[in-house]
C-alpha cells in the first residue's frame, strides 16, 4: 500500500522524468553532431519510460514542469551544454534518496537507479565542449584582473581620492594589462599540448580581462563618494568570483567552497595590502587632487 506521502514523492519523480524527457529531446535538436544527438535522444527515451513506470504506481498523468524545461534549455544554450547537463544531473542526484524510499514497495526502481548511473557515464563521454577547453584561459584573464585591478583600484582610491580620475587611471591600467595577459595566454597555449588554438586563447584571455576591468571601474564613473565606490568594487569582485567559481565547479565537478574561498581570499588580501599602501603614499607624498 502506497502512503499519501510516498505517492506525493512518486508524482514528483514522475513530473521530473517527463520534464527531463523534453529537456534532453530539445537539447538533442540543437546538436549538429548526430552521434551526440542520438545519445541525448536515447536518454530522453529512457526518461519517458521511467515516467510511464511511475504512472503505473501513481495511477495519474502528470504534466511537465515548463519553468524547469525553459530554464535548463536556456542555461545550456547560453552557458554551454556541459554546464547545463551537469546542473541537471545534480538534480537527479537528489532524486536518488526518493528512489531508495520507493524501492520498498516497487523493487523495479532498481532499474531506474541503474539507468541514471548509465546516463551519467554517457554524458561524461558526450561532453567535450570547446568553451570548457578554454576555461583555463578565462581563469587566467579573470584571476589576474581581479587580483591586480581590485588591489590597484583600492590603492588609487586612497591615494587620489577622486573617483573619476581613479576610474580613468584604472581603465588605462586595465587595458594595458589586458594586452599583456592576452600575450601570456597566446604563449601559454602555444607551449602547452592542450589542443587549444593560441590565437583563440589569446582573445579569450584578453577579453575576460577587459570585461572584468569594465565591471570593476564602472562605479567610479557614476559615483563621487570614494567609500561607495570601494564597497561596490569589492562587491563586484566577490560576485564575479562567486559566479565563475560556481560555473567551473559544476562543469568540472570541483569543490566550490574551497575554490571560492581561495580566490576571494587572494583578491581581498591584495586589496587590503593596497589599501594600506595607498594611505602610506598619500601621507608620505602629500598627494592632494
């Protein structure tokens, strides 16, 4: 006998399966590689079979979660198939607990658990995405821009105490440094046997640096209070670190907390040192702008 609580769990699992059936089918339609598209279509077929199995237990039809479908299709299209599928698989990991509860009344659930494990292996074989190959180039540009420019902006702010001037100096410094980083990205890709195109690595590294520079100096172009600008720079830096670290952690299955704290600690540590240096330079040289 299925309890009301267990039936609720089954209906939720049923809804997830039909939603994921549609997600995998839609993503397969976007792929140009027919072999990879066939893998996704195969997984979509399994999800539909799982839905029908749950339906025999619940005795009800359940519609798909339209928000979930639109969300994961959008995420996969914008941030890449790797990120979207890994994020979707994380949700399936949470479903394993529910499956274990249902096994007591429906031993056939074991096959679904086995299918989910096979899906994960198939997805790992499927994913070899170009944009993830250049993630290290993005990290190179992003990391350096955050560490160098966040520290520099804090130092400039305390030394010059003129937000517009700090913004202009920061922009000049950032663009000059981005060219240096782009060159480093080119040389790094050329010397390492990673399969990356050196020119593309150069562009990706430089672009990541420039985008970070623009985000960091923007507060100085719109606000006059130096402390407001300092607070916003640190908030922007932490936000960029959070978003990108989460992306890499999901896509490459890494420890998010460890990587986030490490990167944030380095950036804020350098900013603190430059805060003190800016004050010292202002006092020693008597700068007044």
